[in-house]
């Protein structure tokens, strides 16, 4: 594997990791909002 290919692979892996992190943050926020609404509603 050439250094250019390795750099490209690392860049794509980093982008994928950020995308997964974003999805997880959205899910946590969604679960928190649902839980808070249920508690506040009674």
C-alpha cells in the first residue's frame, strides 16, 4: 500500500468515525428528550 493510499484510507476511516459519533449523539439526545418528556408529563 502506497503512502497516498494509506492517507486516503485513514481520511475515509476518520470521516466514518465522525459519522458514527454523530449518529450516536443524536440517538442519545433523542432518548434523553423522550425520557424527560415522559417524566415531566407524569
